[in-house]
C-alpha cells in the first residue's frame, strides 16, 4: 500500500496580474526521481516509488480550477514543487486547497511561502521559478568565497574574525570602564558601618 506524502501549500491572489494568482504546492516524497504526475483543471495526482522501494501516492480535488497550461513543476531528490496558476483571477484567497471541507492530516500550510491576504501587495516578490526561494547561490559563494577559500573545503584559511570585519583597528576598546572588584566594595561598606 502506498504512503500518502506530506503536501505543503501556499497561495497568492491577484485580479489584475495572472502570474501572481497562483498556488505553491510541494509534495514531500524523498528519493522519487520520476514520479507520475497528472494535473487537470480540477485534480492533481502524484504517484512515485523511491530508490528504496517506498511507494507514494496522493490525489487531490482542487477547491477551484487550475490553468494547467501556465503551471510549472520542478522535481528534486527531496520533493516535487509546483506553481499552479489559478484559472479565475480573483483578489480573494481560496479558503482551502481542496473541495472537501474536512481537514486532512497530510495537507499543511507552507509557512515559508505563505503571505497573509492583506499583506501580499507589500510582500517581497516571489521567484520560485528555479526553486530554492529565489536565492542566488553564486552570489552567496562570491560573498563567502574570499573568507572561506571557496566551498571546496581545500585551500584558503578558515574564516576568522578578520573575515567578518571584527579585527578592524577601531578605538572602541580604549574607552572601556575599569573593572569593579565586588569583594573590595563589600570590605569598604563593612568598614564604613563599623565606623558609625
């Protein structure tokens, strides 16, 4: 019998920009290289077998229609990610992913991608086309490359305080207050009490 994988989802809505009127859907099925995915305007079906022989399967009936032609998918060794464009352009969010009002244990909100309905205009742009949250790993490597000698692990000194701007020759250390000896304070207080 097939295991139902975890399904994460988030959404955006726009009545004027169709590319911002989408469902972000992630199926977490590890080591499934070539799943059988069928998307129709009203349904989603995912079936696959992992390298270890574990079978995954999930079928969904969408709350509303999807524009299949303008939807995208990315399959990785960890999961399958889909950007499903909603067919009807509306400002309002769907109240749920599926038609059934009952809560199912395997469908969860993807809080990494979720933006509240009233905050979606002020939210930063979403670029999940390459999957990975739009992060530019080459720029990250360039930023850290000098400090780490590249990501290969060979060559270059490990990062130290100077790599992160901590060894600048500022005069901040010159104005530190003197340390207070708590024992000396107690002795002085005891001497003053004995004088009274």
